[in-house]
């Protein structure tokens, strides 16, 4: 009973964080990060390098060895140099202190996509999303929502019916007036 109370009142302390150095794939940016576990290091690396994609690979900078288990991570020394690789990036060896970086080929200037979708199956037309991406860096998107087209069509038909009634009434009164004149 005493051990349970002691464990509940005083939870075991987290292991102290260890210092590491992390660089991006081009080695143009380096950050110092203190972490006590592999998951914590990956999480802090994503925040430090402003990486939004959660799928990254952590490798040793010196030889490109993938670090993916907690046991291997615990066996590494303090101040170990890591490299974070995003999807499509590969580790490259440095030559005379200069890193050779392989970049993806640019396929074109712009990429435009049109997405037509419905938020509700009862929608008349639905929504259209137009997205343009320039040089795979800048993107602009615009949503056109046509969910109320059915009610708009109903209002237009009601307006046309009302206009037809007014025209009919006008023709009847004009015909009656002409008949009285004759």
C-alpha cells in the first residue's frame, strides 16, 4: 500500500534531456535540440525546422544511418549530429566540407486543379474548388459554392410567374377598355 501511494504521489522523474545537433538535408541550417527520447527529438525537430509533414526520417549526419529505434537512440553519445530528411530527400556525403544536394526536377511553372464536390447529396450543383500552384512554392485557391442554386431557381420561376400574371392582367384590362371604346 505504501509503495502504491508513494508512486502515485511522487511519479518517477523523466530522464534528463540530452543535447543533440540537427541539420536539414542541404546542411544550410543547424539547430541544437535537447531531448530525452527519440519521439521527443523528432517532435522538437519538426517544430524547430517548421516542417508540417509528419513523415520524416532521422539519420546520422556522418554516414546516413537511419535512427528509428529507441534502443539505438539511447546508445548514441551527447552532441551527436543528426540530419532530418523529408519525403523525397536523400542523405548525401559531404566533399571537402561542401554538401552536394540533389533537388527534385521542376516539372512546370504552374499546376491548376479543379475539384467539383457536394457537401450534401441534395445540393443542386455543389461546390467548385480551383487551386493554382506556381513553381511548387506558392499556391492560391478559391471556393465557389452553389449550394443555394435550387432555391435561386425557385425564386426566378416565382418572379417569372408573377410577371406573367401582371402581363395577363394588363392585357385583360387593356382589352376590356378597348372593347368599351368601340
